[in-house]
C-alpha cells in the first residue's frame, strides 16, 4: 500500500537501494547533519555515497520521497534494535533537515514537525507499526550516532500516539546490580556492547536535559516505566 499522494510534495529518486530481506516493523528518524537540504539530497542521491532514505523533510515542511517504501534504503548503517541487525531491511528511514551537532544544531521547525506527524501516522497505519517502534538513529547506533538529538520533539509525537510517551517517575529506582540494568536496557531494544554509549543514547531520547553516560536512580526509573508502558501496549 503506497503512501498517500498528498503527503509527498516532490520526488528526488535515489539509486541507492536494494531488496528488503525483512518485513517493515520500524521507523527510524534522522537529522541530515548537513548545511542545507540541497546538499543532503545530493548526497542521498549520489551513488558514490551509498546512503539514502525513504523520505526527507525540509525546514519549510516540504516532504521529498527518495526511495519507494517497498525497497531497502541505506540510512541506518551498522545498527541494532531488539535483536534485529539488518535495520535497513526492517525499517523506513526519514531524514529531517537540520545541520546537526557538527554544523550548528538547532530546534526543528514547526513546519517540519507538522509535516512529519501525518506522514508518520500514515506509515504506521499502513505497516501496523507500534509507537514503541518509532525510534531515533542514535537508538539503533548508540556508539556512532546522536541524531535526531536532544532537541527533537518526541513529546509532540507521543501526544499523537506516534511514539512512546516520556515517563515522569516520582521516585528513583536502583537496580540490584549494573548487570540487571543493562539487561533491562537491552530488553527495551538497545545494543549494550558499548555501555556508556547506550546510556547516553537512552538519556538523549528519554532525559535530554541531562546526558551523563552513567547509571542513576532517575534513568533506572525511566527504564522500568518504559518497559511497563511498552508491554502494556502489546496487551491491548
């Protein structure tokens, strides 16, 4: 089932894709991390770059389709989420224009978020993707990536039930030992091979105002409540 035509404003077909090997179960959100939308599109369409995404959202809200959803775009790279290592095969990738941490990271525009919401809702409806499976690039590649970053408005997506809501724990939770915490983090979905990077990625998504890379009672409580929230959603 194709995306609704009114959600896409123009096409910029990229040659950088191949066949999927898995069903679509995830959406991965990125920032472009380049100085302009034109530069980002040029790179995503350059065969030598060997990168692409299904969609790009410019700062004025223009939605550009680069790769058909039926195909495997090359946006996640070396990545992992809840046992899946071929994230490109299992996901739809959306690039959101933003210079990123290297070129002057800034809040995403209202127009971008207002374009993302209906696009994402349409994708999730057609592919039966759960809010827990809308994730950031840093979630699937914590040791390599920081996008879409701590300024991305995940709370807005949660209000539309397009992502898990950020819990507001009223108490601290210290796990019996660090191993128990990391097992819970892995259960949520994260690759824990680089433990500090996994914690920073978790914080960037769920506690963006304080990123330390260290376990504390607040992120312990956040993790516990997120697991409950996700598992309860599965049962409804």
